């Protein structure tokens, strides 16, 4: 059996275990507030988010000559929790990130490693579009598919490489991406192996999926067992049945009661 298919089975089994980890995270989000609202919580989808936060927290604490006990008092947490944060053993919730962002005067993006810019100046905020696919307009980059705008903490010349895509279903739910969530996409025309990519597939339209390289073929994986994976052969790729639109960078979550 080709190596890539073993990778698929490993990916499937990891999805099962990730479900239980993600369930805990969802519950912690729901503890923040009740009702319907949007949390501006950018979760970086690359590897090492928790370790990025651990490094940044310790760096900021030491720069400001603060002890773990002092940080615990600021956050109304125990010193043991601060130690776990700095060791990368505990993931912060949005309340913690907001408190740290306000106290150290840095952006949340900086805290979780999305950017190296500590404080975003107002002239760095750029407006980028939110695209939503409709039946009448299946192509992505047209004015009719713009459902709104978000502000992005990068200069305008860089923000042109990004856009938000509104998710249409729950096919990526085990990656904590649900219907109506907004995924920030970096425009690129090539596949990065085992990454979440926004792609266009014949007879399926524009979808967000994890993509695995398998020799000259590709395996397109959902993160929900109710949706089936598909394999695209070299012939499929040569017949323009597949197009890469971009790579997922982070997601903006919406919480419903």
C-alpha cells in the first residue's frame, strides 16, 4: 500500500482523538459568555501555536521584570497555570489573551505568533473582503460574493494577498471550523502538503480541505467522518479538475447559544 494511504489512515485516527481535545476547547469558549456573539479570536492554524504563546508570555514577563505570581494576579489565575502556559501545557482562552493584550499593550496576533509586530498602529489596519459562495455566483472573486469586510493588521500592500472565506458547512468541524466561521486565506497557487487549503474541485465547487500529496496524486480530506475523502489522479489534475486558491492562516469563530 502506498505510503500516502497509510498517512490517510493515521490522519483519520488522529481526527478521532482530536475530537475529544476539541470538545474541551469548545466548552471553554462557551464558558466565556452566554448568548449569540462573535469572538474575535484568531487561532493560528500552523503547528506550534501553544508553544508560540508560551514563548511570547515568558518573553513579555521577563522584559517587564514580572514573576509568574504577578502574572497570576493580573489574570486571576494560579501560579501553577502560568507555569503551564510557559511550558506549553495549557492553551489560553480568549479572556486570558485579552487581559494580556491590554496589560502588555500588544496585539493578540503577537501573543499567539501570527505576527512579529507587537502593537498594531492604526495606519496598519487594512480592510479585506469576506467572500461567500452563492448558487447564482459560483466563482469566488466577484463583487456579488462579497458579504462584508474585516480589518487586518498588516499594511495595505501586504493585505492584498489575504481574504476571508465564509464556511458553508461542517465538513471541517474536527478542525474546529464550523458553518459560518470566517477563515483567513493567503492567496497562493500551489499545494503545501498536509495543510488546510482552499481549493476548487470539479463537481464540488470551492471547498476548504486538508490536502495530502501522494506521488502524482492528491488526497482531499474533510475533518468530519460524515463527509467522504476523495482522491485526484494525475489525469484529474491535468484536466483542470482542480485549482488551488490559497492556504488557511487562521479562523474567526462564531459561537451560538
